[in-house]
C-alpha cells in the first residue's frame, strides 16, 4: 500500500502541474498570459480547478444507463494507473519487475479503451456515442502501428522487460539506429492519447466534447486525470524505448528519466500549439495508407538484419 501511494500521489501532482505547464507554455507560444492569479505565478491554479470539479453537482442523464455511466470514468482512470506498476524509475525502484512488462503495458492500455466506449454508449447521447466510436477506431488503429514498433524495439534489445530494454542501451540509444521508427512512434503516441492535432474524439467544433459530453464534476475529472496520466505514461515509455530510460553515460537516476520525460511532454505541448486539427478521414488515412506500410517495411528490414547478425 505504501508503494502504491508513493506512486499515485506524485503522479496526481505531476498531472496537476502538467496542466499548468501546458497552459503557461501555450500562452507564451501564442503571446498571451496563462494562469497567473491563483497563488504565486498561478502555481495554485491546478488545485483551484480540482476544487471546482469536486464541489460541482454531478448531473445524471435521465435516460442513461446509470451504473455503467458512473463506472466508465473509474475504468479509464484505474487502467491508466495500473500500467505504472511495471515502469522502472531507476535501477531497483519499481513496484513489480516482471519479465514481460512490454506485453503487460500493451494489454492494460488496450483494455483502458473499454471505459471510453462504455462512457459514450451509456450516456444515451448521439454526440457521446460518436465520440466513443471515433476513439475506438482511432486507438485500435494506431495500436497496430505501436505494437509493431514495440516488437522492433524488443528485437533490438533481445528482451520483453523494460529493464532489459534500458540496459541494452548502455552504449547507444535506440533512437540512433531506428530514428524513423521513433518519429512514427511519436506521431502514433499523439494519436493514441487523443492529443491535438489528433483529438478528433473531443473535437469541440463537431462533437461538443466527445465521449464525456454528458459527464460532469468528478466523473469528468476522472476522464481528465486518465487522459493526462496517459500522456505522461506514453512519454515515459518513449523515453525507456528510445532514449535510454533512467541511464545516461553509465549514470542511473530517476532525475535523468524525469528530464527526458519533460522534454517529450514539451514536444506534445508544442504540437498542440502549432498544428491545426486533422479531419477524421485524414487521420485514419494517415495510419492505414501512410504509417502502416512504412512500419511494415521497417519491420521486415530490421527482422532481416537481426537474422543476418544472429547467423553471422
């Protein structure tokens, strides 16, 4: 229980201040002021936003399936946190070191989509249903590409464990030999987390707010926490897969991992402030006709190279 709390509490604080950092950075990029009134330099703004969501009234849709309506946000939040159980923060600091942690992460993130599907269906709203259907199509599609790229990283590292993947990058990070795969992985990660310019399930101009249109107060807060928690999670996984994780130059530290994750989070925020939103058909076409053939080609190439090296 102490280990779980020592993970969840810092994660919740990180999510809170990620929202503040995003608003501050986007304000700076767009030459406007971000939050600066609540606390010194606006540092208490995340707590004010959280308090507002806690004290608001939870509105229940009269024709909704009430049990699933309340259960869906918990599913999204819980499965978003479960994946952190196998993330190594530095050597020896991990809740559960299992030998197939990459498969575990793929499984947990895949099941997390269930909460979004149930949220849209149970609300008995056309906007929410369309948002959940878009989310399902988008996440399942881009998980195909991410799964193939994870297999390539596993082949390069000769291990399914995140620790073995990190240890295999002592001399050279994976981003150097397979940098095209890293670029595609980042594009897929942005789509996987429903971030702009690929936030079609929550496109305000089309669907009001997507799958969580009818959710309010704490129910909406759970979706919000799950979404930003997934952003930090995918950046942490990316740092472990391609940037050597907690290690650099033989030095192992959780601070090193934190700096790498912060760099990747900045890229996510930069993309949101820079690029316009795609249409949904463009998003799906990018995956099936653009990224998937490239990834399959790289998969065959890397597999062939690994077979040649093994048999040399």
